[in-house]
């Protein structure tokens, strides 16, 4: 735990001692096998500093400008219930880094969406300064029949040195409640972004996540969904566009604890340069979770010789009456499709851009919020070499 | 327009074309017929620049250029068009994007100004009407979920928009019902012009009844064994290819 050593020795929480003792997870720990932990280890991290900002923001490990709206109450960690405390402890116990997250957590905010209320929260994750590490926790309760839209965006300002932003989101979706969560990660080139999302869903509740990674040097997202009562459902869509020497990692675990629960996952990784993307999608269907349904589709597109992907879908099914499907593909651009486009006079670079866009666009189209969808799309087009042609076409051909 | 001399090509070390000679002048329609596996599709693929095929001998001169040295997109810019036997489905790319990008890429290389959106749409609507295709085809992904006949009509639609100098139509009649065959055939006839040539690759005579070729060639085992006028196609329909092989 060399990089976080000073911070951990200053922490008074008991998990700090455990974290120091355990150290960062080694390559032998399956879930950390591919994660390049060099920067995490070698940077002499200091506590993140807070700066002025507008709007609800996570900034230097602290929440600022708390959202105020009808149907939403905010309070601090002292209001957490025993179940929430137990779940946070459980998350912390996973390995050395999660213990460190727990020990170094500086702010814990509780947001409660009242019964039947409808709330939208926009959270900006601001860039920490060089060598600064911020750790925070957001606990969310979505009341009965309530609807929450949480949009998480990242500030993209240049940083010349590593900076670390870690956020744990613990959410409870009550009966008939719905939480939609959009995570649009465009952090700076040196950012190390860690996000832990743990959601428990009650009867007829729904959690929908779009997780989109473009930025950061390293982004690690852990998603744990528990479908805890009948008709609980979740839909998770992910897109990672990985370039240069970036590393994007999503670890997803969905647990069907009872029968008549549904999960659907669609992920696309597009990797260029020396980038590397890891996707681990584990679905567990417990013995008594009969009539559950799950589907998972993972597509990986490799655009250069040095690009790497590590996809791993895992299905663990103990019930005998379930509908389960999964598919995983890894490949480069389809030569037949390229030839078809080129034979129509479209240049090699434009043809490649077309096909890359097509690969990712499917995920972008699924974003319901029009404003964010356009932001994501323009970022996608900006990332493509020769994306201008498609931008022009989209603007010009509205029939 | 096009001069193919002693063309040899192979795929995966297997020789397919074994010395093709063919001259096509401006304004002519040539049909290449032949049994399965004779090399018909290989010929059109080699001409369009598909890279799985290796040319081992011979040359192809197209409008005073060495065609085989050009990349597929350069061939399109030079006025070559291939209608695919199996048009490729491209999920995620709208047909209208492909059409507009292709039209303007080709125009740019012919020194023509870019077509603005409104002019492009006017043009594409005209062509859709000819091919009896609804406007919804513009917004569907390229060939995705199209029926066999719709795919072939989409190919001819592209040909009409790109206005090639030399069109290679590879088994454009396969998979078409009688009505679609007539629409496609008439779509091709509309393109007949003194400065445009067509090479039709086909298995059957039925398309040739609508698009009357000036010359018919019989390709067997990688070589053109017999050439003639339209009556040769009629003879083949009656007698099959066996008689030719013996001769």
C-alpha cells in the first residue's frame, strides 16, 4: 500500500490498519488481475483539497452544493441504518483497496427520494489536483414508487500528474421504485477513477445504468446488483472507448436472489492504440430464483495490434427454470463490410470511422436523455479518426 | 473502355482464372455466363479489387489506367461499380449515410461540387421511385433485414446514384422474383448510355431477356471458351453448358 501509506497511517479508522496489512490486491486476486496498479502504488498520494464550485459536485472527496428539490432529503452518515452500514462494511471487506477506500472516506452523504417523488440529480465529479486522492460515499434511498434520475458527469480539465477520485454509491430501490443512472466518464488523462456501485432492488423495482467510459488513465467500475424481491429488474448498458495507454475495467455482478427477477446487460468495448479494457460480467441465479431471466451481450472491437481486451462473462445458475443467454465476441473490423464501403468510393479512413461508429452507436442510441445522448455522441465522433464525415452526415440528412 | 488480357488469379493457392481475355468498348453490354465454379464471381471480385484474390498473371487496362494497381475506392472514383452478389449488411450505418457519403466522395474525385442535403434528397427520392422503394429504406441500416430482392434493388439504386462508367453486375438476378427481376432489369436499362458499359455476370438467361446484351461470353474453368451475340444465351438456355465443354 506504498502510494496510500501516508494517508492510511494518518487515518484513525480501524479499516486503515487492515488496509495497510493487506496491501493492494495482487495479480493473483482474480478481480485485480489485469489492473495496472503502478501509478496507484508509486504516487505519494495526499488528501484532496476542496475548491469552490457551482452545482452539486464531488470535489476533493467532499460533496458540495447539495441538491435541493421537492421530494428529496439530504443528511449525513449518522442517519445510515444498520443494513446500510453492514453493506458498506461488506463492500470494504473485499480486498485491501476497498478497505483503503473505507478508511480514507472523507464524506458520506445520504440522499433520500421520498415515496412517489420524481427527482433528477446531476452530480459533477471534479478533477482533483496533482497527487491528490479523494474518497467519498453516496448512499441513496429511492422510496416506494419514487423515480430517480442520477446523472454523473466528470470534469475534464488538463492535469499533468496522477489524481485519484474514488466514489462508492450504495443504493436501495424500494417497492415499485425506479432509479436510472447515467455515468458519463470523461475524466482527465491522468485521472485514476474508481467507482463502486451497489444496488439492492425490492419488489417490482428497477435499476437502469448506462456506464460510459471515454476518459481517465485508469477507470475501474465495480457494479453489484441484488435483485431481492419478485419482479425486481435491472438493465445495464456499458460502452468503453479506450485509446492510447488507457485502462478501462468494469466488474459487474448481478445476483438473482429470488424468483421472477430479470436482468439484461449489453456492453461494447472499442480499444485502440495500446489501450486495454477488461469486462467481467458475473450473473448468479440462486437455487430458489425460479423463472428468472438474464441476458448478456458483450462485444469487443480491437483496432490495433497492441490493443487488448479481457472479457469474461460468467453465469452461475442453481435454479432449474430460468431463461439465460449470453454472447461474447472479440474481433477487428469486418473486412467484408470495409470492402463494401470502399467499393462505393468511401475512403479507407472514412470506412473505418463508419464501422467504429456503428459498433458503438448502438449503445449510445439506448440513452434516453436526449441532451446526454448528444454529448456522448459528439464525444464518440470526436474520438474517431475521421469522425467528421459522420457528424456532417448526421447534421445534413434529416429527412 | 476495359481490356482484360491473359488474366490469371487464384484464391488460397487455388487457380480460378486461367487466362481471361475480354475487350469491352464504351456503350456495350456484355454478359458472362457459365456454370457454378467457373470463375464468374472471381472475375468481378478481381475487377473490383477484393484482396482475397491474388492476380498471378495478365493485366487489366481500364480507361488507359492499370486497374489492378488501384485500391477499391480508387476504382470507384474512376467510375467502376460492383453490384454485389451478396450485398453486405452493415448494422449501425444508415443507408442514407452510405448513399450520401458515396455520392459525394465520387463527385469530389470527378471534380464535381458536393451535393447539398436538399439536392441529394431530391435526387435520391427520384431514384427510389424508379426502383419502387419506399423512403423508409433510407433510414434502415445498410441492407440489414432487407429481403433478397430488396438488397438487389438497393444495389441498383446505388448504381443509379453513383453513375458509373463501367458497371459490374454480379448475379444481380439471383434471388429475385418475377416482379423484382423486372424492376431491377428496367433499372439497369435506364442506365444504358453511349459512354457507359455494363458487364453482367449471370447464370441464367432470364435477366438477359430484359437487359439485352450486345455480347455473350461463356466462362468455363477460368477461361472464356465461346463468345457470341444474344443468340448464344438462348442456345445455352436450351442446351446447357455441357455442349460447350465438349466443343
